[in-house]
C-alpha cells in the first residue's frame, strides 16, 4: 500500500496587507513544492481574508495583538502539541523555536534588511531569487468582484488614491488630472472605465476622485469589503496606479500591470513585486523628504509627495503600458 505523506506546515506571516502579500511568493513556492501539504497560517486579523482561497490551508489563526505578547502565547498553546514538518516564521517569534519541527526557517536578525522584502523572504528559505508571487481567491470573493466589476467590453483602470499615512499619499488633485489625461481621446486609456478603490477610513479623497469622472465611467470600490474581496476586484483590472499601499502590492501579485507612486517610503524595499510591476518616485529620496526640523511621522498632516509631477507619472504609465 502506497503511503502518501502530507507535510504539515506552520506559516507565520504579517499583520499588514503589503507585507503579507509580499510573503505570498515563498508561501506559493512551498505549496508548489509540497502540493499535498496541510498548512496552518498565522497572521493578523486584517489579512486573514487574503488566504481564504488557498486550497491547502487547514486553518487560519488570527494573531490579534494583546498586551504582554499574549497573542504569541495563545498561538504557542494552539500549535505546541503538534509535530510539524516545516515552520516558516517571518515574525521572528519565540513560537517557532519552542515547538517541534523537522525544518525551521526564521526571518532573523541575520537577514539583510536593505534587500527588497520579497528577497528577504526568499532568503529565509535559502533561496537566492524571489519566487513568483500570487493571490488566491475563494469562490465567494470572485463572485463579489464580478458583481462590483461586471464583465464589459471596456477595460478597467484601477486607481488607489489613498494610503494609511498621509505622507505617502499623492495629492488628489494630481490623481484627478492624471486620470483625465489618461482617458482623453487618443490617450493610453481612452474609453476605459475607472475603478476607484480605497480602504475603510480613507473614503473622502477617493470619493472626490470618483465624483470627478464622467457619468458611467467610474466604478465604486471604496470600502466595499475585506482585503481579500478588494484584491479579487483588482485582479479584474487591466492596469493599476496607486500610492505605496497594500492594495498596490495585491494588484502586482495578481499579475496586473501595476505602477506604484513613492515619496517618503523606500521603493528599494517596498516597490510592487511582479513581472508587470514598476514604480515612479519623487525627485527627493525618502530621507531627504523627512529630514527637516520638526518632522514627525505621527503628527504629519500633509502629503510629502507634491514634487512628483503629473507629467512624470503619466510618462511612467505610458512606459509600463507599452512593456506589458
């Protein structure tokens, strides 16, 4: 009788959407290498929906932050009684060191933090190149995306004009001008519809962009569901432009041609990763934008990306579109 082995994998990833998406490359690598594996995935509650469509997932454990690191104690109690074949810990937690596993891969202090995040993750598995990344969608997520972006002859440009920090948010007036120019007659996206997407709490500027579009052009994806549902919507777009955010990373991972806009953050570490992904940044580096008297990321109340011109972004869009 043939005995089929099902590798038990514990995969501990991020609480943030962007970092979680960038870890999908090595998760996909493991799932391809061990197609019959059974995976327990631990991540922040915000990103659990990103993994609802992974067929090998046996359990998703939401790591809800608690005082005194009690969330890690809770995870340890859940997994300590099992024998694992592979543990991958991108959070460098004590949990991965206090359970039995045949193989242990930890994002430790020895990892070169100056590398792109996808390469940092690859090095955790001892890989010299970052594996192809991807997204997974459940049937329900796909159906919701179809309802929000119905099939049509007109292609869809996805635009993410917001972010979770105002400093890295390109001024909404620039987004409005850019989209108008891109949709003009004989322009790269003439005749395209525009899907405006934003997370809950970031609605106001996104609605300003949506309301500026001609009737029948805009698709409202503003605060319309979970991150997994939003990513499924992005996968139905034919091009995506947006600030440095989790949505940007999800679009790139879904294989959509993606242009990320950068200023006071670091594209060398967090640029969108994928075969059809690129970025454009301010003339100043992140250090130059934030090195002034009185700067505080916590109290900042304005964009630091005003020096990124509409012309520069327009040209970057045209280059990427011609290459995709």
